[in-house]
C-alpha cells in the first residue's frame, strides 16, 4: 500500500494525529514519510484518508 498527499491539502494535521508513522507536517502541507505503508499501519493510513476534510490523501 502506498499513500500520497495531493496539493489540495490544507495542512489541518488530522492525518498526522491519526497516523504519525506515515504522515508528518511539511512546510505547507502534510507529507508521506514512508515509501510503503507498513502493514500494521494500513488501517490507520486508510482512516486518515477517509477522514481528510478535503480528500487530499490518496491510498493505492
């Protein structure tokens, strides 16, 4: 599983609160800090995507 944050991110920080093992805050938006989401964090990463208020997180 891979995660991406697109340019519609508003830097609300919800994804970082939900899954800090995968997301961190960058200068202007959230960033993914892993190439592949570790299996133990897949549910949390998906939850972050589902809860993103601007749907900026893409899970593949």
